[in-house]
C-alpha cells in the first residue's frame, strides 16, 4: 500500500531541483528527502531552505507549513501536572 505524498513537500522539493538537489543542499541522504515527500519537510529544514533559496516562489507555501501536531506524550504530561 502506497502512502499519500505531501503535495506541498513535492512542490518544494521538485521546485528546488528534485530529491538529490535538496539532499545536497541539506547535507542529508536522498532517502531522508524521499521520506519528506510523505511525512512533510521538517520545520528547521524549511527555514533553512527559505534562506538558501530565496528566489524560489515561497508564496506557494503556507506560512504555517508544516503544521505542528501536538505530541500525545507531551499533552498527556501537561494534563497530569
């Protein structure tokens, strides 16, 4: 069963030259960037890419991308305090 791609991650990665180009920019593996296509690009990487590739049309990317999700372990810890 194939997982759905994060369309915004695909837009960014493809717009910046593809998996290999983004992996080289971020100094990580092609496999990591391929995972971002499904899981979304981590926020620190988005911030980095915005700085190193300012000419990319970032207006296509929502300001809150990727959305932050509450971690159940942290939420539960807060509730029990």
